[in-house]
C-alpha cells in the first residue's frame, strides 16, 4: 500500500522515520508527516500516516484534520498525538503489547511531527525576503 501526500502549501515540512526495536531490526513503526504553514505560521494542511498499528499502514489525516489552522506548540503536539492514539487499535503480538505499541507510537509521532514542523519553519525563513 502507498500513502499519497500531495504538497499543497507554499511552505511545507516533511518527515519520515522507521522505528525498530531493537535498533537495526525490521521497522515496527514507520511514521510520516507533512505539514504546511500559512503566512501566519498556522498549520494547513497536515497529513500523517503510521504503521505498526494495523495490518497495513494507516493514513490518519482525517483524525488530525481538526488540528489544522492552529500554531504548533507543545499543547498542539500532545493533543494531536493523543487523538491519533485514541483512533488506532494496535494488536498484541510477539513484537509487543498493545500498551507498548501505543507508547512507541507516541514517540514516533512526536518525532515526525516536530521534525516536519521544524522543516516547514526552516522553509518559511528561506522564503522570506
């Protein structure tokens, strides 16, 4: 399966990571995020996809759509990650319990969302006269 993330905003940031346990093993949690920043520094659009929480990677963009139009701060990151965690139902299996998977997902999302926002801010500074 593929996740299509069209780039729509004039300034955007992208982040993709594969998290494995232990390091070097096959990835349990691929996570990707693209964020756009408008001229006020508000997020629009936001696209997020995650793996390791279902049989196939999930596009959770609809889950985070309510968080568009906000300026990213620590509260925004926490609320966005919590909303995604509430929307998925990872399995218990030999690679980890549901609780462990939700915790790993939290760390994966925190990393990719923050990295995408940093990259968008960097692009915004480059575009300024």
